[in-house]
């Protein structure tokens, strides 16, 4: 065992550091961070097999948990087990957050596409002739029906809200929209079978 005044570093007592961190010792947290940064990054890489940026975000999440919630643990094995669980929870949380963000972006992209299609719905048709026909049919619709159709495909305005702006109740707005869509479908079937 090295002498107390030796230049060799003393072995890290993770359990003692965990107790100090739990008591609010910032210096203990700094020492813990410096010691556990590499192992935590390795645990994150092994747990998720993602790029370095993702794993560094996980390390940050874990270290915030260490600073705010680390319990006073009895020995180094308990500290290691707590850190592994904390890393796994942080990875799971990050993956779930990313999946939710991707779903929101996909929904927003779909809503933008639907709104663009309402603005120019004939762009989705097969031929120029069909596009011209639909544009003419939409122009011939009463303004209230056009508003309800736009609201039907809008990510911002609901059919009920559009109906309220037009002085229609929810049932009346939805009924009018159904009739307008059915009229367009029937006209399209007559022209193109």
C-alpha cells in the first residue's frame, strides 16, 4: 500500500464518493465524473451501439442523475451496478425520446403534405386533364364547402372549428363536408368511371 504522501494516486473508493455525492459534495462529484466518464461512455456504447454524439448525450444524462440522485452505496460493486442500471435507463429514455421526435416529425410532414394537397389537390392526379377538371370543380364549390375541405386536410384547423367560423354547428359542418366530398366523387366517377 502506498505511503500517504506518495506521488502515486490512491485507489478510488467509489462507495465513499457515492456517500459524499449524496451528501452534496461537489468535489466528490468532480472526482467521480473524471473517473467514471470513460466507463460510462463505454457502457452507453455497448448498450445502444449508436454514434458518439448519442452516447455522449447519454453520459451527460447519467452524470446529471449522479449529481442529483446518487444514493449512498455500500461498496464499489453496488456503485458499478447502480451505474449500469442508470446508463441503461438513460439509453432507453433517449431512444424513446428520439422515436417520439421522429413520429412527430413524420406526422408534421404528412400534415404539411396533406395541407399542400388541399391547396392544390389536383397535383396528386395522374394527368393534366384530371388536374384541370378537379381545379375547376373546386372553384365551382361554394366558399363554405371549400373552407370545410381545406380544414379537413389542415393540421391547424379542424372541421368543427372551420364550421364554427362559418356559423355551422359540428354536425352541420361534418354533414356539409361529407356531401361536398360525395358530390366530387360522383362527378369524378361519371367523368372517369
